[in-house]
């Protein structure tokens, strides 16, 4: 069974902090980020998935998922990556 770190590596992400922070650059200014945190009442990390774009005078975030299980966030991220790759082709 592959770990969440291995799964995100397979999706092209860099592992910032194992099991907690994953980053994939999709352009010079834009990155996809998945951040995990512990939340009371859950036995696993809960994840937030968002896209951040940096501009000369600030940044913009678009949140796609919050408080998601590892399974749900992996499904959503894989779907998003598939969509991006389809758009580029």
C-alpha cells in the first residue's frame, strides 16, 4: 500500500512536510497546494486543497476543498490534474 506521500509524488507534487504539505507548480506564478492538519474528532489528517497565484502586488487563493479526508482530497486532486492535462493537450 502506497503512502499519501508516494501518491502525491505520483501526481507530480513535491513533498514539503511529509503527510502535511504538498506543492505542485503549474506555472511560473501559480501553484497547487495541499495542506494537512490535525482536527479534533478525526484519526487522520484533514486536508485543504487550493490554488495560489502570486502577483507583483499580492496573491490570490482559490480553495477547492477544506477539511477533507486523505481519500477525498486525493480523488479531487487527481481529477483536477487530469482536467489540467486535458486542457493542455
